[in-house]
C-alpha cells in the first residue's frame, strides 16, 4: 500500500515517533497501525533510523558536539538559548521532523551501510535468540500464546543446518540469572543482554497486536551487535486464531532477512506442525507440564503430559518425558513418532532409547553429536552426566555437571543431581554444598529438602533426614517421594 488509509490519524505518525501523543491519541494511533500497512512500515523505518543514530559512534560524537555547543550558547546570551523542542508549538513539529529526516537520509545514503550478516562464519553469524512475544492485549500472557509462538519458532527454525537457534530453556535460564525469569514483557535492552550472554548474533522480537478474529503480530529482526532493526513486518494469520500458519509465515520472514548462504534455500522448510504438534492445546499442556517437570513435581508433570496426549496422541516429546517419569516403554512411541520433530529432539530420543537398551556407548555418542553442533546444550550435558553416573563413572559425571554449571550457574536441577554424584563418589561435604546451593536457589520448592534428606540418610544422620523430609512435606503435602521415605 502506497498511502495512508486514514490521513486524519496518519498525521500522528511523527508525533508518535517523538513520543508526543497523549494517551487517547496513542491508543487511536495503535489501532490505526493494525489497519494501515503504510503507516506501520513508515514507523518501522523510523525505528531503524533511530537505532542507527543511537548505535553509530560517529553520530553519537556529532550529537555530543552539538550538546557542547548548546552548553556554550546557554552561557552566552548573544548566541541564544539551548534548543528545547518542548518550547516549539505543535505547528512547527512537522518542519523539525522533516529536517531530522533529511539528516537521516543523508547519513544512510552517504555511508551506504550494509548490515547484512557475513556468510563466512555461519556458526556465529546465524546464531539467533527468539524472545517470547509480548501479548499487547494481555500483558500477563495468561493463555501463554506469546510463549507458544516463540517456542514453536525455535522448534521450526532449528531444522535448518544454516541456523543455530538458542533453545528456549537456555534463554529462560539467562533471564533467571538476571532475576527476570517471570518477566512477560521483554524489553529491547533486556533482550540485548540475553543475546550477549548466549552469544547470539541476531534477535527476534515480536508483539501480538490482535488474537481474535485472527492473529496479527509485528516482528523485528535485530542485529544484536549494533542493536539495529534490520527487518520488520506485520504478519496476519488465518481466521480462527490458528497459530501454526502464522509461525510458518514468521519462519519465512526470518529466512528471507538473514542473508543465509545459497544452500539454505535448498533446504526443505517443513511446516511447524510437522516438526512438533498440530494442536495448539496440546502444545499449551506440554509447556505447562514442563514447568512441573522443572520443579520435580512428577505427578503433576505426568498429568500435564497425559493431558497433552488427549489432544495429540502422536506428540513424540511428550512420550520422551513420560519414558523418564512414568514408564520406560514410552520411548518406543517417541521413536515411532520422531519423524515429526527437529534434529535436536531426535538426538535426545535416540540417546534415551540407547540408554534404556543399556547401549551406553551409543547414548554417549548421540549426545556428543548434539554437543558438536551446540556445545552449550543443557539437556545433552545433563544426560551425558546421567549416563556416566549410571555406569559408575562418577568423576566424569561430576565433570559434566560442573560443565553444565559453567553454562548456567543457577541451574537448580544440576545442583540436585550433582549432590547425588558427590555422595556416590564418597564426598559428603561437597554433596551438602551442592544441595545447600539448590535450597538457596529454590527455597520454596519441596525437592531440595527431599534431596538433603537423602544426603543425611546416606551419611547415617537419620534424625536430620527425617526433619528434612518433613520440611519438604510442609511445602508440598502430597510430595510422594518424601512421604515414601518417611
């Protein structure tokens, strides 16, 4: 579209960029953006130019020099007062904005900036972190739709051999380290910090503008080094709120704007419903079950995974987790449906199958292949530690757990398992250190006190063990493992 659909509202565009709209005007203009592709594109272009001016050293120096001149003018009455946009009446704003636009145009034109990523170092240049999308109509994201879109994108884009996608769990861990684990609104600044810590070259941010009658999102692909928006788009999904076609459209947007090598264009880009599940409700239940799994609330996690299967009985990763929590035979079903998952998850399932068949070298090989492609994959590191623990190689097990803590120093699950590894290796003091770190990280969860009870029991300190199991039950009265041990 080459012009604004409602010019009476469209004139607010520049005022919006300068942050000069009143609340009612801002709401009116945001509604206008949903309907007008022209104004949406214009606003995104302004954002890109603003990003450039904030990030470029030469422009910052120019601004700094201007500031110095302004300071001098304030002390010299004959030179006039400092420029202050707030002193100008609204009728002068368009002229000021136009002048700024000319400056931006000249800067971009003269420098011929090329912000496409180099293709020489694919492993680094195409490392992408995808943040949970912000639900503009529901900041708490009570339906988890922002989280679902991000996780589905991670599953879909992870299929490419030319992209390295940061796992959702890794992003969550970094946010937790920063005390932001429960944040539903990820600011641009916070996202940039996550990119630095995960060594991501690119960031994908998104806003959910509308859910019903059809999903509408605004997405931005950001160069994490410069902080500049390299591409942006408003994407509209099918009616009825079907999330999967929308995710497929965002995937195409990312692939088209990351300047991937020519080989990437020959890859088969399967629909996201073909690499995970085709049921929105199944995926929501899956994410909820993973929350329980992370807290070691096994019965709650099992119930959540089973509920997911009610919506999709072919969900391979649900069977993967149930093979650990409920019945090892579920791994056969995970294998059966593993065509519908990405390379990383296939590796997890193949390793679990080999482990349960007591093919420990085969399990280790599968997990090491994952680490060759992503050295910071936490699940691969965790499972390698567990395989070595199972075969009695406690030194190697401890080494892998320690390596995992280098990736995420606040991973409570690792401290839990490390405590058992130290205990089996005869290092009681270190086992207590590990479990106390776990309690420090999760004082309101039952499992760390249960594990501490195990450490006391192993050392023959039965009264201390009983007290610790009872502490777990105070937090969660139906925590069956502590009940059984008592």
